């Protein structure tokens, strides 16, 4: 007979082996059933599809369809910016770098997107500058990139989703015009009011503001403004304009000075990082995404550079990914971004473990049928079962995130659809059908 200790060892070994075999068996069953759904789908056969389904509990890939192939991610790119921000940024965002010299307060931008941002509404830097009794000087020159990200569509310059990138963004780097009367609009920041003019050659159609490409000349047609009108147009940025907007907003003079950041420069804490991340993820805010990478760059040196941030993050934090990433910007506006579905699921698994609180994590993400860019994708519900990030460009529509099943399991997925010419609604509907199938059956 075996000693009692040996009996216990054998029993424990048997239980562990049984559980592992049961887990493998379950994963194989799920894989076969999901494979059948893809095989029988007449919609999916019409374009490029990559899919990966991952079990974070046993760290096993359950099912893959071209998961090692590269796809245009669109706003799925924001998952990488989200991960980088969790890794590199403190709980309170660095709002400004500053130093005091005699009767002067000199400050530098950190790329922080929350300064008077319309949704986050952080006023940390504003209140700090307003309260100072010293002369204010802004020192520009930290940002080393272009006003647009690499590979951006230049003819989208006048759309709300593509504001310019700057080292000290203010109010989303956009001008907001709203209804005042049928013959008048309100303009914020007010410094732009004189830049608006009527185009008398346009006397029909809807009221719509447009901007010249190289200047801050805004035009609108000679038609009535309707109640509820609200529009945002990116403005043409410059260091001089930054101080003009600051002076107009603070109601006090702000000058420009060219000075390198001293070693003893202080950092002003600002908005809560997670509040900014949530505002990036739910409505898929490109402006916030781009500037978060600049804030990451701020953490590693004096130069604010998207390329520098991406290189640092890739080298130091993404070595666990199975495929090399081609990462160009923070938002996904660039078609030069290329990621694989299996990279996405491993990244999401790392995020899941990094946050270590599913309830907190899911609150920061769009929820199917409830919030953000997934609100209208799934049926309206108070108990969503998909949490994640969408990504859309012409011929591109993706979802990557977490799916909760009726059996209480949490799986990670990346569903990438590229190169389609059919309506996005049809692609989305098929994606939702398959994700709902996974939720209902596993």
C-alpha cells in the first residue's frame, strides 16, 4: 500500500490533470463550433477577415482565423495608446512643466489634452496660471512632429475628428460654434470671433462652417441658423495663437520665451488619468489619443514626439507580442498602422492583468448596447456582454475586447474586417451575430 502522503499526491495530480484535460476539451469544442460559424457565413467570405479568440484563464488561444495576418486597425490602435498610458502615466496627468524666475512664471506644455477639454473639463493648469501673480511666459518648441500624424488624410483637415497636434493643446484645438439667434452664432474661443465671415455666394442648403486650409478664416453660408446647431472645426495652430488664446481665456497677458527646460523644472499635476482614458475610449476621441502619446514622451525626456514614444513603448513594453507591430500614430487615423488579431488579444490580456479589476476596466471601455461606440452595435441592455474598442475607416470595421458568456466565462477576442465594399452596417451585423453566438453558447 502507498503511504497516505502518496495517496494525496496521486489524488491532487489526478484532479489537476482532469481539470486541464477538461479545459482543453472545452476549448476544442468551442473552436469547432466557432469555426463552423465562420465557415457557414456567406457575408464573411466577401472580404478579408481576421479573428482570434483567447481564454485568459488557461492562457490558451481557442480559435484563430488568419490571426497572424496584418490588418488596418483604425481606432483599435487606441488600445495600444491605452496600454501605454496605463504603463507610463501617473494617476494624475502632468499638466505643465514650469519654473519661477524672479517676477516670471515660465511654463512648457506636456501634450496634456485635458486643458479645458470639453468633456474632461480639467482646470488644473488654468487655475494655476490664473492664480499666479507673476508674469506668464509660454516656452514653445518641445513638440518635434508635424501638425498632422504620419499617414493622415490631409483633406480631412476641417473635420472634428482630425484636430492638429500641439505641445500645449487648448479646448481640443478646435473652434466651437453654436446657435445664438437665426442670424447669429456664438464662437468659442472668443478670440476667433473676428475670423468668421459670411459667404454670400452660398444662399441655400444647411448652415455649415468651413475653414481655409492654411489659415483661420472661417466661412458660413447666408442662410438661417437653426436652434440646436453645434459644430466643431479644428483651428490652424501656432505658438503665437496658443498665447493669444491663453491670454484671452485667462484675461491676463501671456508672453513667449524660448528657453530649454531646466533640470529643476517642476511638474504640475492635472486631470485624473483614468478619466482622460475613458473619454478617449468611449467616443473614440482621436485628439486625446494623439496627445496621450506626447504625454508618454514627456515622461522619458524633454522632446515631445509621437515616434519617440512609440519606439520606447514598443521596445520596453511590447516584447511579449507574437508579431512585430507597425505603429504610426496614437488614434488609428493612419492607414500605415498594421496589427494582427493575435497581437490584439495578447495586448488585451496584458491590459486585463495590469488593471486587475474587471469592473474598473470595463467601465473605461465602450459596452455593447449600453455606452460609447458599441452602444448602437448591440441590442440595448443594462447587462452588456461585450466590452472593447471599435475601429472604422473606409472599408475597415473592427472590434477587439472582452466577451462575457452565459456560463460565466470571460474570453478575449479580436475581430478585424478589411477591404470590404458593402455597407458597414452589414459587416457589423455579422460580427455582432457571431459574438452573440459565443456569448449565448459558451
